[in-house]
C-alpha cells in the first residue's frame, strides 16, 4: 500500500521536476568543484615553481662563489635547506652523470635515486616538486643544481578546499531540493486543480469552469481548452435533452389520438362500420408512429458517424433516377413539373439506402413547398477539380424566410406550416436534419440557398469519381427500401 503510494508519487510531475532540478544542481556543484580544485592546484604549483627558480639562482651564485671549497658549499646547501624547512626544501649539486656530489641534510632518499633525468621539472617519489638547472661557467666542471620541495601542502590545500566545498554542497543541496520542490509545486498546482475539477464533473452538473489565471502559459491554454470542451459538451447535452423532449412530444400526439378514439368508442355500443372506421384511424396513426420511429432510428444511426456506415461504391446517378421515378406520380398530382436537368454518371463511396433517403427528402420538400404549376429540377454534376459529386435540388416554390434559414437543419424544426401545401408525407421537421447527418457521415456537406417567394436550392457535395473510372461496380441498390 505504502509502496503503491510511493510509486504514484515518484511518477508525478512534481517529483520528476524535483529530481531533475536536484540532479542539475548536483552536477553543477561537482563540475564547479573540479574546476576550482584544478585551478587552485595549478596556481599553487606555479607559485611553488617561482620559489624554486629563486632557490636555484641563489644556490648557483653560492656554488660559483665558493667552488672548489666543498665544505663551504655543503654549509650553504644546509643553511638554505634549513632556512626553508617549512617547505621541506632540499638542495643538491650533481655531477655530469647526474649523481649527487653534495646534498643538503634533509634530502629525501628518493631524490638520491632520481637518476639522470635532471633537467626541467619532475616529481620525486610523487611527493616532491623538483627543478634542475645545469651550471656551466668557464673554469667550473659541468655541474647541475637540483632543488625540490614538498607537494604535501598543495595537496593539503586542495583537499581542504574539496572538503569545504563538499560540506557547502551538502548544506546547500537540501535548499536546492526544497526550492525545486516548491517551484514544481507552484507549477503543477493548476494541474492539480484541473484534475480535482475534472473528477468532480458529472454529465448532469457541467456548469463548473476552470479559473483562467491570465498568465498566458500552457496551463492557461489547457484550462481554456478544457473550458471550451465543457461548453461544447454542455451544448450538446442541452440539444440532446431538447431532442428527446421533442421526440417524446411527437410520439405522444399520435398515441393520444389513438387513446381518445378508443376511449370514445368504448363508451357505447358501435356498429361494425364504426369499428372499422376506428381501426382504420388507428392503423393510420400507427403508420405515422412507425414512420417517426424509423426516422429517429435513422438519425441515431447516422449520428454514430462514419464508423456505422456501410461503404460500397454506389452509382449515385442511378439513385437519383430512382428517386425521380418514385416522385413522378406525386409531382403530377400536385401539378408540379419534376425533371432532371443533368445527371452525370458517377460513383460515390457510401451507403446506398441512406443516400437514397437524402435525395428523397430533398425532392419531397421541393414538391411540398412548390406552388401548382411550379417546377422542381434536379441536377447531378461531376466536378473533376475537386473530385466531387454536386447534387442540386431546386424549386420555384415559397422559399424560406431569412430568419428560418439558419434553423432548417435543426431537429424538429418546421417553418410556418401555413406555407406548406397538403402533402402525403406529413412532415415532422426531421427530414433535413437526417439529410445533414447522413451527408456528414459520408464526409460531405449540405447547404441551402433560398429567396422567399422565388424558390429554394439545396446543394449536396460528396467525394466522387466518374463512373468510367471504376472497374467492377456494385450497382446502386435495387432493393433500397423507403
Ligand atoms: N424546398 C423548400 N422550400 C421551402 N422551405 C423548405 C424547403 N425545404 C425545407 N424547408 C423548410 O425547412 C423546414 C424543415 O424541413 P424538414 O426538415 O424536411 O422538415 P419537414 O419537411 O418535416 O417540415 C420545413 O418545415 C420548411 O419550413
Ligand atoms: Mg421534409
């Protein structure tokens, strides 16, 4: 249990920021420490070399002065070495082979066996810094002077500095960690707020919104995005609620009609003829109920989007033709001329039954809102530049008032019914929303243009190919049922 909580914590953004911050500080401290240490070491050694140079010069002068009085020279060497005992200085005079002729008293053993590598600076036994210089003066044999002093102090100083720095680092690291923790906390606090609010949200309770801190940073953007999403979800839910209320209302009317007819007729004995009339009425209401329920189902399926869609190559012009054939009788009955202006042969990928539904709904509306003697024209055109089928259904009917135009695709929206002529297909305001839902599920668009009193044109655009391009075709359904 405790382990689980720990693993949640270690995966948190805050912990990772903290760990990263601490790691960077630690790295910086280590790198700085190494650099300072090396700098200090070089500086101390340079200082030491300067002193050794001075020692060399001094001894050279003494040797030149006292040669060949070796006793005197030995005394000078000792005096020099003792005078600089705090540096553990030793001084030697070497012969041409690099063997020591005279050494100061404190010369370490390692220096005697240093061999012939006497020029320049070397370390003796790793613990001494040594410097040699040949001495060549007329009248003197070739001698070499060698001085050396301990590196112990350099090492001690460097070690002291390191130790001190490590203590400082140990003291500062928690501060850095705490600072990182605090900063990470501040940075992730809005996130925690977002998480808390998101956990509180319920579909029935979507009024809460995240506060915008106006910092313009990514967290503010995230809050804005989430708020926008919540707005859209709330809108969608409100629409859905309205839709359900409307649907219930529409279903209730035929049911109420059935119920009242039945109740009235049950009150007294009726003749067979009266019962037959009653059953006829009930059958009519039932068929209207079935129609509505079918439309609601269609809408629900189309709303599920492309995933629920049958996709097959469909000869769209044949679907349009079939629909035209179907409405011919109805058009004649109303005295409206229905004709196809142009039908390009083309193939659309989609569900033939639903596409047929779209064409039917558009032609049905065009006829319904036409005046006697009017005409309805249907055009299907292939547009090669955007590889699209453009279907236009135009009428010269009553038109749609501008204030209604933005609403015609809304569910259950019906314009002023007085403009509507008696129609065999009793509308319920779902036709165009079904069209829109189907077209959108096919990745297409539907739009409307209308001039009141002059007429209306609906345009559907779907991705398509000319029919000739297709090899084997599944022809547009012959079985498409209404
Ligand atoms: N061709 C048209 N001419 C005039 N108005 C139309 C036309 N098509 C649709 N409308 C308007 O849009 C509304 C919605 O249409 P629709 O969704 O098919 O519902 P319904 O046909 O059941 O009324 C109609 O009630 C009508 O006001
Ligand atoms: Mg309609």
